[in-house]
């Protein structure tokens, strides 16, 4: 294969491209490097261990989505149960409701007892305010999810059939075990 020499910024170097390293079809080999040269299997047992590592990593990847869903639910409940303090000089919620332009008077009857109520539509914003106790954890969790996702993507991009099937198998097992926990969670 021809090699190319490049000069740039006072440095010179030689790069050689080997077509075997640029495999564009799936292949089956037990000595395919995974992420670094140190993770190159040298025997059938180490290749099986590498595949098991990918299965476990894919299950963890799916588990982190379930954990994120659970954490979001927990944080949302914490926000809903938060107690607020009334500041001196500010109107209370009851005063704001009475002064609201869109408020409507109604009568509710429960068990034969009628009660006058005032109905106000609550304009709820879906975006929660920044919270130092929640948002760094959310960012760390999402960064971990993306990192593992990219590692799995790189494993599949080796085009090694065993690695590919290991990632698929781990994803299947993770979804089978943990998918019901995070129903409705969007995948990245």
C-alpha cells in the first residue's frame, strides 16, 4: 500500500494505511483490538471474556437509562413535595387566586355538602429551575450513559461479528431485565 508523507508545523511523519485495518464487512476473528491494543484478545478464552465484557457493558448501558428514569421521577416528586415559605410583603396563593382574572366561581357538591370554590387554570412550565443538588448528578449520569454508548458504538464499528452480537445480546438482556422500569424514556 502506498504511504504518504506530510510536513506541517515543522514536523514530518509517515502514515501507512493497510486495507486489513479498514475492514468494511463483518468478519470473524479472535484477535480484534477493542478500544486499545491492551484489549486485544490473544486466545479463545480472552476473546470470550471480551465478548462477556461487552454484554455486561450493554446491560449496564440499559440499566443506566432505567436509573435515569427512576432518578427523574424521584427528583420530580421531591420538587412537588417541596415546602415554600411565604415572604413578608408578598401576597399568598389564596390572595393571588382571588385577584386572578381567569378565575371562575363554582359550586362543588360532595356527599350532599355544597361548597363554593374558585377555579384557576395553573400555567405550569415543564422546565424545572436549576437545582445544585440535582442538575450536576443529572449531567454526570447522562455523561456516563453517552460514554458507555460511544464505547459500545466503537466496539460495533470494529465490524467483528462476535463483538456486534455481544452488544446486541447485552442490549436484549438489559431491556428484558430493566425495560419495564423505564417505559416512556427516550433512547439517545
